[in-house]
């Protein structure tokens, strides 16, 4: 028996070596020398494979073990590299088109739990008050600890009109919170617009999808047709990002033709390039140059861009480009700081890997990684200040910003515990007024662009030339 397993281990080692040789050859076809294969590490991998096959309490399928190995390799690189099984890959492809099933949250992992990166606006999670930084510790009655992120995501997805109970830990709360969500088909309307008052337009980009830039042009055209604009607000708050070409297209709507929008730098030639406000860099699968239809006044109308800690990736590209070209004043609070590019690499098995391949830089050469966009004018979310938010620098294994000292991690909900292991509230005391055996309910989310939107009100004041009210919180 042991002999057979050893033979299987040798076969497995050879298989791994063959794969690595193939990958190395593909990646280095134009180079004179190949790096040596990590033979000892491959033997260790084979030994672990053998040990599991021989001694694990239950039989484990070979395919499952290899999938786990692939997933582990990727997830330990950085927070954004991951393995996509065929189902997850298909959902990703559908999601970029603006319609998919589930709860409506962007998630990552931390300390074995599912961490909320950002709720998507107008989804069950957003309406229920789920917030960036929340740690999901239970799905219905099943603890999340020990699940892979893909498995947790699969449990959260399901048929529309079915429900799931999330138990979460939130910074500042003394007890875990519970919320019951009803799954639905998520149809993200990526662009919204309105006149906040005569002469002052408002456009919000919720997420960057395939048709976002084209939709933006339509919304801008409708605003202009309602009367001459004296000012325009582009709202990128809580926008988790999306497609790079969408960010280039949105930027091109406001910048001069051929203006540099963003550059990327990685190890391979195709990861090092510059993206300009030209059709070749923002059109995808279409030759209809929708940017030609942008009303001329949009290129010069006074602008404010709103950002906050939920503005990430593609939204930071847009804010950084408009800020560097001095096309708009950036207002709000410091953005998330995701300055890395992920490339989807399909595999032969209808699965794929999402691999971090480059860092991106604003037109002036600034790296946003783990730092974010710093607003020209800091305006907190309310007159009393802003709540603390999860940022890229808080994520385990995040890429550092080569041009900046790595930002210290903020305190996470998981770390806010008393010696008995119970979460603490913001005063680091037990909350004695609440039942000890019941989790709290989550409060509904604040409405962006609603009547109590303090940052939006200050953006309008700036466009009018009025004094911006100072926050009372210091």
C-alpha cells in the first residue's frame, strides 16, 4: 500500500514539474534562460499529498486536493488573487454585464472569516445595512471559520426569494449582529443621475461594467437638455470598481482627447502600458465611439468628484485622473487604496484564475496602492465625522506601495475582544443593557444622495462658491 502511494507521489511530483515546465516555457518563451524548478518544494508538496491520501480520516478526491492546492497558492499571494471554479468564473462573466444572483456584496477573507469589502447599492445587503469591514462569522447556523471563500460565496448565492441569515462582527458593537437577507437577481444600474437643483447636475457611478461609460454619456446628455449646467458632481462613493476600460471611458468623457488616464507596471511586457482617452483604450467589443456624443459643455463645466473609503480600484483611477489633470476638485474622505490590476486567465477546465499582474499609477505617476486618493478638500460623511472604514492597507497580504511607507493596519472587529474572547464596543466595555443571548439587529444603510447627504450638500456649496461648512468632529 505504502509503495503504491509512494509511486503515486512520484507521479504527482512529475505532474507538477511538467506543469511548471510548461508554464515557465510559456512565460519565458522569449528569454534565453529558464529559472530552475523548485524540486525540493515539489517533493514536499508530493509528501503532503501522500500523507493526506494515506492518513486523512476520510477519502479525498484527487481533483479536490489539487483544486485546494491551486486555491491556496493564489489566496496566499494577496487579497485579490483567487481561483475561480467553473461556476464562479461564469458568475464573474455575468456580473460584469450587470446582472447576477445573490445578496449584493463584494467580499474577501480575513483570519478565516468572510470580510465585506463593499455592499453594492440597491441590493439586499445594502438595504439591510451591511457595511464595509463587517466580518461574517456564520451563514445560517454554519460557522464560516474553515470554509474557503469560494464555498462561502456559493452558500450566500442561491435561488431568488430564498433567505439566509448572516451573523456578523462589526467594529464598535459589543455583540455579534444578525441580519436576514432575501436573495434576489442583482441588476446593478451602474449609472444614476438627477438635477440636485436647477443648474447643478449629479451623476453617480455605482460600479464599472461593460456599458457604464456609454450609459454615463446618455445621462450627461439628459442633464444638459434640462438646462445649462453651472456645476456637475460625479459621485464615486462606495463604488468598488470593476472593468478598467470602463474607468478609462468614464475619464475620457471629462478629459481632452488623448489625455493620459492611467498607466500600469508589472513584470511582463503586456502588464506595462499606458491608457489614454482614445477609443482603442475604452471601447470593448464595439466600434461605436460613444464619447463623441458627450455634450461639449461637459468638458469644461466646474466639477466635484466625491470619494470615500468605499471608493476602490476603477473609481480611484477616475478620481486620480481628474485630480491630476486638474479637471475636478476631489472631495470627501480618503479612498480605499486598491491600486493593483487583476488579469483573468482562463484554464482548460472552464475554470480560471484571477491573478494580480500589475500596479496602476495616476497620470502624474502616483501609486494608489494601500494609500488611496487623498481628497483636495476633506469633508467627513456627517457633521460629526465619518465612521471608520476598511481599507486596502487593512487586508492581510496586501501589496505595499513602493513609493510610500506601508500604512499601519487599523483595528479590526476581530481584534476588538476582551480577555474572554468577546467583542468589545467602542468604549472597550461590555454592553450591559442588551440581552446576552441575543445578537443585535443591523440598522438600514444611510441613503446616498438623499436629503441627509452631508457631503453632497457641501459639494453643491463649493460649486456655488459658498462656504463649505466645517465638521465639528476633530
